[in-house]
C-alpha cells in the first residue's frame, strides 16, 4: 500500500517564496556581471581616417568604421560628438592627425585606452584598407591590419567590416572574403557595369543577289537603291549577369534604314551580348527581323530576273533555280537572319562611344556594316 505525503498550505507557500527569492537574486547577479563586463571594456576613440581615390569621403569612411567597431561589441566606442566637444574644450586643434604621437596626445585628452586610425585608398583596380590600433597608455602601435580588395566601391562597408574583424581576431565568412578579394570570384556590383543605352547610327553594305535586286529598276521589281544603306535608331539593353568586370546583356536594337533612297526599312535585332567593362570589348549575336517585300523568281541565262509566274509552263519545266529575293512587286513579310557583332567602347570623361562592326551572313546576300553611338555614364545617386 502506497503512502501519500501531503504538505500543509503554509509549507507550499514557503517553498514558492524561496523560489521567487532565488530567481530575483539570480537576475540581480546576472545584471551585475553584465554591468561589470561592460565596465571592463576598453574605451576606444576614432578621430579620423584618410581616404584617397575613392568616391566616399573621409567622414563617411570614418562613420562606417565606427559602426563596424561598435557591432563587434568588444570596445566601448566614444561618440564622435563627444570627441568633438572634449577636444573643443581642450582649446587645441588637431587637423590631419594620423600619426602615433598626435593620436596618443588626443587619446590622453579623451581619456581613451585605445585609438583607431587608418586609411582607405584605391591603387589601380585594388582598394587597400589599412587599420592601426594604438595603445594610449604604452604609447605604442598594438596592431596593424591591411586588407586588399577588388575595386568594388559599392562594397566598401563589407571591406571595412572584414578588415576590422581581422584586426580584432574575429572570424570572417570565408565566402564573403573570397568574393571581395578573388578576381575570379563572381561578385556583382553596379560600379563594375557599363550601360550603353543610347542612339545608334551607321552604314551597311549588301553583297550578292540581294544587292542586285536593291539596285535594279522599279520596272524589274527592284528598289533603285544604293547597296550602301544608312541606318539610324536606338539601342536598349539590360544586364542579367555581372561577374567582376564581365557582363552578360540582352540588347534590343531598333533601326530605320534606306532614308537616303527615299525608303523606310525598319528592323529589330535581339542580341545576347558579352562585355568587359574593364576594357570595353564586346561580342554579341542573335536574330534580326526586317520588314521587306519579297517575291519568288529566277535568273535566266542572261542573268535577268523574272518572277516565277512569268515562266510559260507550256514550254516545259522551268530549268532555272527558284529563289526568294527582295522585289517591290512581292508581298510584305518579316525576314529573319542571324547577326554576329563585335565592338569596343571608347571613353572620354563620362562620355561613352561604342563602335561596332557586324555581319549578317546569308547565301542570297550577306550584309556587312558598322555602327557608332554615344551615351553619358552618370553615377548613381546614393
């Protein structure tokens, strides 16, 4: 037979009271430990950091650096306005204070334990971030950390974060570091792109049977046009891939040609382009669509053009090869061909000048042409 032990109500209340007291004492103890830990943090002050050959000014870089140091929660970071007030009250001016002696003097005025300074500078296609940690009490440089990164200035905050973590022995994300320092790594950034939306103009030269049909008289179904045709239009493009200085693009080129011969010949090309924003070279290919009048006919032994229905079937089967060529007596249709293009973009300040040559291969008449355009490369507003 089991014995059931029961406690008086007063005993239960006593145990509950003791439990609440223990929880309260534990909470106070934890808060005190956290406060002690906070009080043991070293005071760090960031007076200034220099910047050179980058879009961000020194004040912006300094603010980013302070933010990243605060996020580590290792130091008690002095507020920049407190620093300004204390130095102003001291009656001393500290301009261009980047050296150890100057920063130690400032640190003593601020009653800081550590001073942090450094510089961010672009060298060619690299950005170098240098940070120096100076001990005010020993008047010595405790540690120097240097980081070299790809010239992707939109990622400056990440570069500073990685350098701060390395300085303070905090582990960084390896994938992030690889993307920032590896030139072969696929990192996308607006600063690496080259957008060439803008007007286009050029000339094309048609060779082969199609060229003969263009030059033929209207009575023969020709267009009485020159084989050299001027073109005017506009190029639209959008980027769907960016890796380092490499871009993959979808380009839409709308052109109108034949105006010098009194004709209106519209065309649209959809190209898949590959461009290096580092040197401006580009290759593109894709279909082109053009609205033309064509008819089926043949050339006789004298090289004269005839429409298919002009052959008298009573004389026997037509021995000549039938082919579809431009003819103003024919029907309007959309012709499709393949465009292969290569080009290079030249720069003059913010002005981009893309120059391209292209070929439209076709056994009935190949087209060779060149085009030039321009646009203004403006920096994105932040």
